[in-house]
C-alpha cells in the first residue's frame, strides 16, 4: 500500500462530489416539507390547564414559569362546602433555555400542552424568546389533528367510561 493512495482516494471523492448537482434547498424561498407531528414550538390550551405545576417541576431546564392564585367558589348545592381552585395568572416558556425534549407535553395529565410544527419564531432580542400565555395560545391554531385511530384499535378508556356513564344516566332518566 502506497502512502499517496489515501490522498488520491480523498481527491477522487472530492472531484466526484464537485461535479454533482447541489441538492440544497433555498430556505426562505422554498419551505421545507416537515414530517408529520414534527416538533417546533410548544402550544398552550389554556382551558385545560389546572395549574398542577407538573410541567414546570419535570422540566429539566426550568424554563416554564407559572404563577397562580386560589379562588373560592360558592357551594355547588345548598348546604355544601365552599370549594377552591387554582386560577392561572401567568404561563410562560423561555425558548432560549428550552431544549425541546417534550417532557412537559408528555407529563401534562390534562392535555394542556401540545407540539406545534411551527419553527419560524426567531427574534432579534433573546428576551423576546420568553413566550407568555397569549403567544402560546396563538400557537394552538397550528397544532395538527391527531392521527385517526386504526380500525383494529381499542376504544380509549376515557371514551368508553364516558359512554358507560352517559348510558347509565340515560337509563336512570327513563
């Protein structure tokens, strides 16, 4: 084996790739075709948030900021006790710290956080990468529909339980 054969092989590969046509997409003019359910930005469905704080506690980067207060509700029935519930005051995600791991989306038990495929949210100032709940709510419009269930799939337990409860209630009203 001669000492120059490695150099010759490298030059041959370089010349071969130089003569091929480029496959680079010119990004702003040509939008990329993203795979379905790709991760871009996290969207907030505020109505489902119960301020359980699981997302903020499980976030390895501590980039989720949640502020809330307790609100007292009147009794549901006469003679009942007052109830209290948490009310969301602030929900913000600092995308300059986020590593897009998706743990917050996975641990949310109430489906308040979703992945949106939008990735064009660059800012000129790093402080603008902290998205407050209004901006996170706007991303919900870009969240794709979940894929349909296959015909052989079992019905989700939540839907089956709701159907049984509705059937029981309809049977009791008759």
